[in-house]
C-alpha cells in the first residue's frame, strides 16, 4: 500500500515537471520577454530582465502603435464576437428546437447540411465574390454574417441534442395556455436551454475572437482590423522588437483567459459533447 | 360498449389529430428561415459556385472557361503538388499524434496521481490561446541561433537544427507545434470517454487477474472508441484545413517546403489567380470529404452495431 502511494506521487511529480517544461516554459518566456526592453529581448533569453523592467512602457507602446490601432481592433473584435455569437445562439437554437421537437422530412436535410457545414472547407474566392456583390465585402457586418454561417453547424448539433432531453410536458402546458410558437420558444424554451446556451456562447466567442483566417480573407485592410490581424501585422512591423510583439500576444490572450477561468466547465462540456455518444 | 369504445377511439383520433396540427404550428418551419438564408447565401452558394469557377480564368471582371487547366496545373507544378502531399502528411500525423498522446495523457489524468487539476489546466490552456500568438511564440522559441530550444540543446552539447528554416524539417516542426496546441482538447475528449466506462469492467478484470497493461488494451481502448472517433475526425477536419499556424510560423516557407493546400489557396488568391485558387479549394474539398466522410459513416455504422 505504501509503495503504491510512493509510486503515485513519483508519477505525479514527474508529470508536473515534464508538463512545466513543455507547457509552462513557453508562457513564462512570453511573460518574461514582455517585461524587457528591445535590446534585452533580442537575445531571446529565458531570464528576468537584465536591464530594465519596462512592462508598462511596453503596454503603452503597443497601444500607441499606428495611432492606437489596437484599441480600434479590440472594439471591432468585441462587436464581431458579441454580434455573431448572439445571432448564432438565436438562429441555431430555433433550428435545433424545431428539429428536435418535430419529426419531419426536413430533419434529414438539416442533418446533412450540418454535416456539410462541419466538414466542407469554405470556398474562399467565391465567398468574397458573393460578399462583394452584396456590398458586404470588407465590412464588419459582412464578417459577422460569415462567422454566423460557419459557426451554426456546431451549435445546431449541441442545441438539438439538448432539446431532445427536455420533457415536452412543459411545452404542452404553455400551449394549452394559448402561447404562440414565438412565445413558446422564447419564454419556455430559452430558459430551459440556459446551460447549453452558456456553453455555445463561451465556445463560440473564444473561436470567433481567436479567428484569424476569416478576418484575413473577408475584412482585409489595416483600418478596421480585428485583434488577431493587428497581431499579425505587428509581426512584420516589430520584426526586431520581440518585447512589443509578446506584450501584444499577452494583451489579446486576456479575454479568452477570463472566459476560461470563469466558464471552465461549460467549455469542457461543449468541447467534449459527442465524445461519449459519438 | 361498442359505441363507447368507438366513441373513445374517435375522440382519441380527433385529439391526436388536433395535437398533431397544434404540434406543427407550435414548431413552425419558418424557424429555419433566418439561419437557412445566411447559411445558403454565404456557405452553400459559394461552395456550389466554386465547382464552376474552378474551371475558369477569373478576376471578378472577366471570366473565361478553360476546362481542366487549373487542375492540370495544380498537379503538374511541383510546388503546388508539394502543398497537396504536405496537407496529407499534416492531417494524418497531427491526428495520429493527438490520438496517441491524448489517450496516454487522459489515462494518466484519470488515474489518481497528484495535481490532476493543475495538469489538466496546463495541458488544456494552449487550446484557448490564439493560433497566431502560439505561432509567433514558437518562432522565437525555435529560432536556430537564439531560440530557447537550441540553446538548451547546446547546453547538452547538441547542435540543434533550424527547426523552421530547414526545408526538410519545417513542416514537421509545425506539426509538433500543432500537436502541442491541440493535444489538450484530445485529452479532454478522452477523459470524458474514460470516465464513462463502468468501473465494474475493471473490477471483473482484476478478479480474473488482469494487470494494468492488459486492462488498457482490452477494456480502455475498445470502450473509448467513440472518443477516438471524435478525436480522429475533429483533428483530421482541422489538420487538413490548417492555415493559421502555418501562416504565422513560416508562411509556407522556406521556399514552398511547408505549403499546404490552404496556404496555396491564399497565395494564389493574393496573386490574383482566382480560378486557380478556387481549383485549390475544390481539391481541398475533395480531399477532406474523401477522407473524413467515409470515416464518419463507417464509425457511425459501427456504433449502431454495438
């Protein structure tokens, strides 16, 4: 029994050490470099700043770059994330709700389209072409709709699975009281879906906030970039200033980090859905 | 008696018909409409259109049908062809490594070792960091001269290679970073699968004298098959379409050594070859569908058999 406990702790300690080297060192390196000045950072050493501790100066410098572009980018990313996630939640919940409640020939079609949405890579240039003919290319509303279109499949899957676990009796009680379909959905359905809605919101907002390819394709140009695009643009501008580059990475990692700290359980629930049932 | 039962049947028939009608109007089809419009316009139409534009020389203003020329060019040009083979290597290796490492880590993290919560958080956190951020960080860590990795190797007297600058190595280095970033998700999925296995199986096996290794192969591996399916399919879909990480680390370089189809699509789009870029999209579509769809259907069938 005792040797068992010793072995258990030994394995644990080895795991902690190995994980620290593999997973924590890169983050520590990121943090340490963001404390340094340009010259100090250029050595890429894993060390405490040798010359000056200039973290705040770096933060200010990053914000000031290109006329406070990062602030515009944060605002753009916030609008993009909030708008697209709101629409994804409402529209996919409506679809998941009807598909799970009403057996019809449409269900097969919906399943097939959801599968296509998950697997098929979006066709870049034809999408640009469609956006352009709608006058939505290089606009934030256009990008919002793109994120909605690409994010719905996954959300519909979660909603459909969840709605089918809610007993119908509640619906029927509301129907007897004379509720219409919209009232039924928003006043009875929506509150019951709360836990899965939180999951979709958290997973989807981290995805949209971290998205790089879609803003790169559909919202090009420096003036209304998202935070991931500014990071990418800074990369060529700060070629020699690793300290500023890493400070920028740190700043734009804060929102997902907050999400992770507060909604750890919902993220895990959303991402592992389907692992047990397949 | 008969009339009573007839009346009852009639009544129940009426009730069921009424409830069916009310069920219909309570869950109307127009609920599909907003989502369906956005999905059709921005996903379905471009996807169908790509099958036409792939056969054209196209710059938004003029369009000329040129048959299979774009595809011929894609497979004849060694650089574009390299992108094709790299995509397959990338998809298969990342998903294979995520299965093996994810399962190993999940077994470790569901056993009762110390500091499970810490380990889980640490392994999962990179999943949430932006891919561009991860790419830039690893460009610094893997720098051939100053990078932490090669400096550490030098401490042991080993001359580290140019991880991202050696044409034979760049793609595999990026695959390594991809696994570093994504293994946390595979681990979580496997943990959910392992936790769902009833303890009785292990107890019965231990009565029969099975040891840890035997347990792993005869109980854990077969019973986490649904999790394996999820991990393989998710990482194949992500890996075959991968763009962000490659773009942030090497932009497909050095030369074209680490190009994949997705980066070729972007490069051709930037260069103004819209038809060729769209042909790349169609090829990617065929590759992803041809690999993922049969797997998906096969695993689904297998599961309904069980």
